[in-house]
């Protein structure tokens, strides 16, 4: 009787591969803590400062609401313009990058452009645009257009590559031209997903439009950064609350849009 | 003799109207924004010339600067991204467990976890970095914590969703043996979410490499500090080297992650 259990394989076998990964991770953490001078003393000291900072943030100071409002409006404008332009451009780039729609001599370079837009963080792109078009909202708009292209043009292209070609063939059999094929066989299949990506991009542009101001590209980020530099932490708290409220409102709106287009 | 003459419509009237309403609102918002946004047209006309000027200053790149400052800063950036991703797990795993309906079945817990996850995601990593720089002073700690706090929302949300998709059969089998709550978690849920877990963490690591490259702009360590310094001194040839280094690292990170994820899935 005792032998039965030994023949059977243990269902909860030890996974040595995963354990060794965890061991490596622990070694790495210990090593980097040493290499980067992260000591508990400094972290502890920080907690005191954190209490101090929180004390100065509360209560949030909304007395300079006109400044806050103008930054907020500018952020919103940047987000709206860049999302709409970005989505519009991405529609075409996505189509050109789809390998089942276009020959490879068109799709490969377009894919390269999209990948290039994706590689750099929006803030770095913002720096370059601030240099070339000066401080202000225009740099923010151009930055977020590039960021939008990098993200949704890629997703558009992937969505188009996954469509069923039967409908395309059926429309083509009626003698339809290229535009009609796109409009009546490709678009109906991918439109709902496009809306999903687009609303997601609107959300993320809203988030980023509150950040590009840190390098001078307009919007609420600039207000936030100067408030930080002047140690107006109560105003910082007010701005952060407004940003979080704005983003939650944006998510609420995009949920409604998504429901309409389902 | 009646021929079939009913008109086929893809959407109901209500669907159509609500769709047109969305388009209308979008167009109105766009027009309104374009009219009121402050754009100086001269700057836009000037842009190609300025852009050309910038690139001509960037070329030739100052490759001699790479071993002096860029290399160490790049390693630091990678460390910030990796350590930040690991520290996130301490917060993100409990929040993911609280958020998954099949583990903690309480609306209150879900609201609490969702609140933390959403606020972590809403605040941009640069803003987190600003906060932590004012707490810990300029340096690597601020960068690591900024990355960690920004990633909580992302990892927590996706991991929570992965846990909710677990096949409950094996969980019930374990429950039937009288296994403790912890054992069920470790032997029932964990093996099933393992591939998703590593895939999510690697995906976030890839994003964090990109993000940690810019944290230095607000003083949170890494390659961004080098970038900021060179830019303030208008040494565009050094800026170009730093940008090239970021480009290469980001591409390498993406290749590594894509390959590992392909094997996991």
C-alpha cells in the first residue's frame, strides 16, 4: 500500500526554473541597493519629509483658480486637437502599414515611421518640438500627434491585418473601386475596434497633455511645475486633484462613447 | 405581386442619432479648440528652419562623451526601471488580489483597491517624480519610487483581470481537499496566472525603461540628468549621443521583451 504514492508524480512539483529566477531577482535587488547608495537611513529621513510635505499640501489651495482654469482649458485644447489630428493621420498610416492591404514596399517604410514615433517618450519629443516651434501649446499639440500616431497607427494596422478577406473579395467581385472596398468591406469589420483604440488614445492624450507642460509645451503641466519650483505645495495639491478629476471624467466620457459605438 | 421592397438598415434610428451626436460634439470641440488655442503662426512657419538648425547642431555627434557620462547614466536608468518594477509588485499584488472578484468578494475592498489603482495611473510618472524629488531630494530614490508608484495601477489592474480569468475547477478541487486559503492561492491560482504575470511585468518593464529615461529632467536620476544638463548648455552634439543611447536601449528592451513573451504565451 505504501508504494502507491511513490509511483505517482507529485502534482505540486517544485519548479526550479522559476525559483532560480526569484533567486536572481533577490541578488539583483541587493546588488543595486548597494550600487546606487540606497540606504535605509536616507529612506527613513525621507518619510519625515513626506509627512511635512503632506502637511503643507493640506488643505489644497484653490484661491488661484483663474490660473488653474486657464491651464486646464489649454490642456483640454491640446488633448482634443492632437487626438483628432492624430487619429485622422493614423487612419491613413494604419491602412498603409497593413500588410494584407498594401504591397510591402509601401507597408515597410510606413511601419518604420510608426515605430520611430513610438520609440521616444513624449517628453523627449516635446523637448525637440519646443526647440523648433517655441514654447507654448503648439509644441504640445505636435508632440501628442506624434505620440498618438506611434500608438494607434500600429494598433489600426494590426486590426486591419486580422480582418476576414472574404468580405473584401465579395465587395471586389461587385466591381467596386479601392475606396469603396475600404469603406464597405474593411471599415465595417474594424470600426468598433478603432473607436476603442481612439477613445483610449484620447484618455492617454488627456493624461499626457497635463505633463508636456513640464518641458514648456503648454497646458497644466507648466503651472504644476512652476508651483513645485516655488514650493507652493498647497497649490500643487489643488492642481493634482484637478488632474485626477479631469482624467476620471475623461474615462467616464470614453466609456459612454464606447457604449454608443458597440 | 409584391416584390421585396423593405429597406434594410444597419443601425436603428436611436443608434444613428447618438452616433451623429458624438461626431457633432467632436467637431464642435475641435473647432472651438482650434479657435481659442494660443498658437503663434510665425513660429509654425519658422519651424522647418529651426528644426534644420537643431539637427545641424547635433551633427557630428560627440561620441567621446559616451564613456565619460552617458554609459553610467544609462546603466543607472536601467537599474531605476528594473528596481522600480520590482518594488511595484509589493503593492500591486495585494491590490490585484483585492480587485479580483473571485478572491475577495467584497464591494468595499474592490472600491478601495480601485481607488488606489486609478490614482496611481492618473498621476503621470513625471509628476510622481516631482513629488518624490521634493520628499527625498534629487537622486535615484525619487526615480525608483516614481516608477514604482506609476506602475502599481497598470500591473494591479491587468493582474487582477488575469486572476479573474482563472479556471475555477482546480480551485474548487483544492478547496475540497480542505486546503488553507494561502495554499489555494499558491497552488491553485499562482500556477495559472504565472505566464500572464511574467508577461505583464515584462511589458511594464519595457514601458518603464522608456519612462525612466526622462525622469532625470526633473532631477530623479538616470540618463535624463545628462540630457537636461547638455540641453541647458546647448551642447546639442551631446544631446544627440544621449538620444541615440536611449533609442538603442529602448529598441533592445523591446526585442528582449517580445522574444520572452513569445516563449511564455
